[in-house]
C-alpha cells in the first residue's frame, strides 16, 4: 500500500494532468506550423531539449546547486529512451494526425504494465495480461481506423509509446535517487547532443516565423516535462501513467477544433476508448 499522503498524491496527479495538457499543446503547435513554415520533426525535438537544458541549467545556477549523481546508468537510460520517444512522437505528428499521434503515444502505460509483467514475477496475473491484449485490439483500430488499410506512418506513434514506457520506468526508479533538476539536466542535455549529432544537417538558424513555432513548441514541451518529472515525486509510475492518459480523450475530443484533425472514425473512437479503459483498469488494479 502506498505511503504517499493523499494530499500529496492529489497534487502529483494534478501536476501530471497539467503536463498532459502542455504535451498536447506542443503537438498542436507542430500542426499549426505546417501552414506557415517547413520544420523537420527532429528540429522541433532538438529545440525542446536545448531550451530545456538552458532552463534547467539556469535554475540550478540561481539556486547554486549542481547535479548530484548516484547512478549514471539510470540517468543515461532515462535520457536516451526519452529522446527516442520524443523524436518518434513528433515524427508521428508530422506524418499522421495530432489525435492519432497522441493516442498511440499514450499506449505507454500498457507497455509499462507489460514490462513489469515480464520482469517482476509478483506482478504477473492473467487479468492484467488479458487487459493488455484487449488494448492491443484498440491499438490496431487506431492504426487502421477504416479496418481495411494499414498506414505504416502510424508506427511512429506506437514506437513513441513503447520507448516512453521505458523512459517512465527509468524516471520512476531514478526519482528515488536523484532530484528533479539532475534528472532533467541529463535528459535535456543528452537529448540535445544526440539529436544534433544525428540530425545536424536539418538544424539551421531559423528565421522569425520558424523561431516562433520552435519556441512555442519547445516551451510547451519543457513545461510539460517539468510538471511530469515533478508529479512523479508524489505518485507511482502506474498512477502517473493513468492520469497522463487523459491526453487520449483530450486529443480525440478537441483535435478537430484546435489541430485541424479529421474527426475520429467510430473504429478510431472504439480503439481510443479501449486503450484509455485498459490504462484505467491497470492503474486501479495496481493501487487497489
């Protein structure tokens, strides 16, 4: 049973919900940019990590604190898995719709449960496995909403969900040994360097319009990341994952109005609800 006070858990839940809103807004900015500029997903991801590193370094300088490292393995694992997850997520927004990208990204609680099921024998049970299998059916409905065609580009969103699951597991464990700013400094710094090394040819000096979209996307993403990392101080990995799942409904409901998405098909809605329901069930089952 969790020893975290109820008030603290509520604060953590509200903080993580706020992170979901900001993460969604960052993807909406990418969609808005399509009508004005031509920016690669790798540049949006790089801008997010670069701004995050600068903000975190500035906060630590003002507080006159440095990084306190207890395990490089946890920090590097968190940073690399998060970097891949963010890049795949932004690539999914670029290639598909904002709603599909967010919904598939939010499959990560299912993969958190699956990782726990595979690694921790005490958490293996038939009902949890069956729930994941039901959710997989929901994933397929999102991948192929017309039930007759499969779009390979949607695999970017699914890949972001898988890698985000590893990032969340690393975050939850790392948070037991490191403070928020140490985690974020390594995550943003390693992410920025990695993206620069791999995609430096696509990262050029932006003009005024490009700079505006890059700043808005990066700002929303950094705010979301700070809130997410802070929130996991007060909740477990599974509890935090389920609160974050509100982004599924957010993307499905308001996508056509703010992101110019086509409305989800009935099959797409069914898939989204199956994924959301599975996330809720797994979270409630874990904390019961």
